[in-house]
């Protein structure tokens, strides 16, 4: 890990040098971050006070969440957002979470247990003892299930896949219930972006400690191209992880104590989950040959 | 409302994690009992010999060869859905005339379903799929008062008898929740519920209530006037001119399609003890009740 970090540091130096060479000419045009603007003049930055929600049920109130930053260790709020109630305030059903967790565990499983049956045992086919006269029960070859050293009848046979697909609505609602639980128990935080000023791991540790985000945190961004500072900083910690939106799953959300979403990620999640929760069409009939393409 | 309550509970409970999630008890499948435990050796709970032990029992409902009970009674499709069909218990014109003569009903006011139910001589049971009054023709020759009446079903003859005497008949639909309020307004107001908004008739009743021949409340008033003339010609009586009658203001009284009681709007709560009416202020409620 030391060697790897050194090599990455070297690469980083090269990159930064290259960047400074390029940027030295256009330093004046470099845009200050939202928080830098806020520090200079709080009134210049427009506070987010609402968000447009798609197909919101008019009899349900949207949930509200603070928009925070990772630019400073202290907790500063940039605004307040509306969250869709059909995703962040869904009925808190534990059995849907259970089904999702079980599915995530079992669909990858292959049971390799194999016991030989009568035909698989390496045993001679001849009669063990004469039919009559010995005083013992009558028998044939040694593979019989009645014998102590015989075969096991109907035992596990060979590699068996425990793959199954949980119905779509369970999976969609599983994500929605996990997000609702995180929101309801104050473990959900929304952040403008995952850009941090340094790649020092201590910075991120201080940040998480001051905000009491817990022992484990999951950062979710909308694409899989992450800012470099945060990737280097979080590489030190096995319990703080980053994910793109397409990797969001119930097990990871429940495993990590806090969930941190970027604003772009929230938009993407809402759009996708709303689309699929109200959709009952399938593009083609399911078949085992083409199953992986569909999911 | 259950979702909001549940989410409020969840806030104070421990953090949901991988170690405290269980399946719902009804979903947990019991494994098949192999009956290998203590006391279950030898016959494994199946007894000795016969079909019980040898898994050759007959199918459920089988009665050793003769026609079983579940096949003896034939299916009669003409009764299908009879328990769900709308019923309009009859009220004859004879009874109506008698109620007016006895003083139970006032011909100087609009005769509504609630005024007929409150006389005590006619009963509606909403839970038995009673949807209103069916005014029948018996006593048509003895009927002799001009009235303004609102019923749920009327035949041509009844309409003719009432209009011949200078009265007005209207057919109007009420949904079951509104009927609960109408058949006994006093007990309904005591429950403290707001006056319901009357719903439109179902698809198989829309045709009846938008037909001017039956004086439906959804029909065109001009066409109703034409039909009045046509009916008078069919039955051979002179159609009296209503504009000359004393009770013109009464005969012109109509309810809004969403309104149930005269003078009261949907959404209002009537307090009989304090003699007050409470009206909704919130915009979303006003929008709902005015729609």
C-alpha cells in the first residue's frame, strides 16, 4: 500500500504540474467554488429553497433535507431541498428489505456440495455374500443405502445455482424503503459535490468526526468519474466507500451507517426509481438464455 | 396516514442495519416435516396398510362413485351478481297520496328522499344495496295533488300523472354514502362527519339519468320541456302552464348535481347542539368540494 501510494503520489505530482502549466495562463478565469463565493459574500450565492418534483402526489408532503458541503470540516448549509415522498417517505417495510438482502446474497450463490449416489460409488458389482445360509439379511453390492459404507440416497448433486430474480417492484421498493429509512433516521445527507480541498485522509476523518457521521459512510455520485482528492483520501479507510448511482443497492445502504448523496445523484435516483416504480411493461419475455441482458 | 405514523415511530427506534432485519412471519415457510423424530419411527404417523399408508387416497370431494355434493347443484348464471345489483324499493302513488293526506308530507315543499324516509312509512337500507325510491303506478287514478318530487326511478305513467296535475318530477342519483346521510340526517349530523359530495351515476345508470323522457337530472332542460308536451299528447291531457301557478318558485327549485341537502353544501359540518355550521377554510378542501 505504501508503494502504491507513493506511485500514485508521483503520478499526482505529474498531473498537478501539468495542470498548473496549463492553468497558469488562465488562472483568472478559474471559477471559484460555491462555498468560496459564499464566504466572500453570503448574499451573492442563491440559496436553494425548493426543487421541482416529478408527478408529486398532491395529498403527500415532500420531505425536506439540507444541502451541505464537503469543502470545509465544519458543517455549513447551502440551502434546503425538496425530496419526493414516493421515494424518501415510503412505507417502512422491513420484509421488503429482507427480501432484497436475501436476493443479493443468494443470486450469486452456487452450491458445490456433491455426494455420490449408488452409481457414482467405485464399488464392484458382485454379490457380497450368498443369498442364503449366512444368517444375515440378503444383499447385493456394497453401494446399497442400507450398508454403513453405502451411498446416500437423494443427496446434493453437483454444482447447483441458487440464482433467482426478485420481482422488479420488490427491488425498486427495496431501494425506496432503504432511502426512506436513512432519511427517517437522520442518516441521509445531501452534498453539492464530492470535491474536497486536500487529499489528506485526516481531512475527511475530521470532517466525518465533527459531523458525527459514524464509523462507516457511503458516498454516492452520479457518474463513476470521481474527483481525485476524495478517491485518494478515502482509499485509506475501508469503512468509507464511494459508489456511482448504478451501484446503489440495499445491502450497502444498510451496511454503512450514513449515506451521502450528491445533488446530481439525487436527481438521477429520483428519475430512475419513479420511472420503474410505475412501469409494468417488459421489453421482451424473460428467458434463461438472455436473462443477464435484462438485468 | 399509516405511513406517516410508521415513519415517526422509526425515527426513535434503533438504526436499521444488517443484523436487525427479519422476514414477516406469514412469509416464513415451514419446512416439510419428515417425521423422523422421537415416536415417529416405523409407520411415520400413517397407520397400518391401506390407502392412508400407501398414498392412494382419493381426491378431495370424492364420494365413492355416486355424484358428489359439489357436482349435484348446477350453476345458475342468471343469478350471477344478484347480490351486487342496485335495488329501488317501490313506493306507490297511493301511499304517497295517503302520506300527503295524513299530513306526513307537505305539498308546499319539495318532496325529497329524506322527507319520505323521515315520515316513518318508508324504509331504506343502504347496506342491502337500496339505491333510492321507485315511484310505481298503483293509485295513479286517485292521485290528486300537484307536488314537486325527486325520486330515483319513475315510469312513464307516474311522470304523466304528476305532470297532468301541474306538478314536477325529477329523477336523481345518489351514491350510497350520500344516501346514508339522506335517509336519517339527524343521526348523520350527530356523527360529526362533513356532508358528502354526491358522486355521478355508474356507467350503466348514466343513460337513464341523462334521458329527458325520465326527467333525469343530467338531461337537457329544453328537451325535458319538449318531452312534457309529447307525453301530454300521448296520454291525452292538457299540459297545465306552470308559469301561471302559485307555486312557481317551489317548482323551479333544483339541487346542484353534487349537492345533497337543500341549503347545505358538501363539506360543511352541521352542529345540532350548538346550532352552528362549520365550513372548510383550507384551499385544498374547497377545491375538492367544489370540483
